[in-house]
């Protein structure tokens, strides 16, 4: 049997391979110009609110967003603003160039928010004054007010007590606020408001230790006299009862000086024990009964040493 041998096919070498021109990449299409980024509306932020201000106050992050912590902070600020806005509107109706003094201003969160949301558009002649003892915070607030073009804002490095007689402040003011002014600074703010015959007083008290200290000093002798001393026999109860009692005394003091009181709780501040809000509206006539109750309470609890702090007006024919 014969075998037929066929020649093997030769693979083309690099020299005899058919020439193919190199592939040319397709010409890229010209990129469309990007539209300028539009600011994303955040539903929680009120219309007209300065985004730059919220960033400076660290309520918005650097990229203009809210996280869980800043969303809670914004809720707190706006909830407090809801209480103060009607007071400003009522004051504005009578006094276009009203003065609001914020004691223990800190970074002036409250003052800036009030000016931005209310005064900037509705009360351009109004004046908001921040009182703060830390010079670096006063300087920071002044710089921020200048950058934001808030001409009606001013800040002074003064204690609350010194501000009563300071020539930097007018003899009469319309609204006084004190948000978490520590320990007796809230009482100094009340004294300031009474001296300046403020129409409205807004307080969120903080760190009341003075009353608890006096309660502690007389605890032993009072234990034998009244079963009521069981309320503050233990140290933790002394602190809590002293804090509560301090605000009760403040309310009686304001009522004695002719103010009508509204005491409520701030929503969104549940994580803090300092969430009590006191709003006082001046009615003009001192109340003798409130003064008598305050003094009786001081005597009953052995707090006579605090009468000068929780002072009441002398009785007059106009007292009710």
C-alpha cells in the first residue's frame, strides 16, 4: 500500500506575513461641559438661613451637609427660636430699634441665629449684644459678624454682673436671654434684666450649685426639725433638689417683680438635664403674694442667707 505524503503548510514568517496597517483608536467625542453644581436643598433648614453661618457654627459640615449630631443641634436651635420669635415680633411692633442682650453668649449661637432669621429681614434697626467673659470667643464672634455683614451685632468682654453698670449697654433693654449661663450667672442675668426693666426674659438655667451648698450646710440641724429634710438627705438628692429649688425660687422672684411666667421643656434636649425653659413677660405690677411665698420658702428650708440673691421688691401701694 502506497502512502501519499503531502507537504506541510508553512506558517507565514514575519517577512512574508500580509501587511496590516496599525489600528487607529477612534477619535474621542468632545466632553460635554459640566453644569455648575446646584446647591442641594436641605429640608430641615429654614428658607433664607445663611449656609455660611451654619457652617461656622458647626451645625453644617464643611461640605454643607447634616449628620446625626448636627441634625439634633439644628433641631434644638430651631425649637428654641420658635419660642423667641413671637417675643421679637411683639417687641418689634412697638420698638423697631429694640435691643436684645444675650448673657453668657459663648460662641453666640443664639444671637447669630436670631439675627440671621429675624433681624436681618424684619428688624434691620435692631441691636443684638453678646456678653461673654472669654476674650477669644468675643473676638471670634466680632470677626464672624463682620464677615457675614451683620452690622446690628456687637460683643463685649464683660461679666454678667459688670454689664449692669457698664456704659457700653443702654439704660433700658427689651429682651434678655441667658442660655446655659453657669451657676449664679443666670441669677446675675435676672438681676440685669430687672435693672434694665426688660420686657421679656428667656432663661435656660445651668449648673445650680449654690442652693445645694447652703442646704448641705444646715442639713444636720434641720433633720431634727422637719421630715421634709428627707428630700435632700442623700448627696445626690441634695444636688437634684437644690437645682430644682433654685428654679422655683427664680420663678417666684420674677413673679414678685411683676412678670408672668411660662415654664416648659425644650424638645430635642432630652439628653441633657438642663432643658428647662423659663419665659418671663413683664406686666408691670409687683406681686406681694409671690414675694411672701419666696421668703417663707427660704425660711422654711434654712436658706435665709440667700435672700440677697433672690431679692424681692419692697411692698408698695401698687403691689397686687
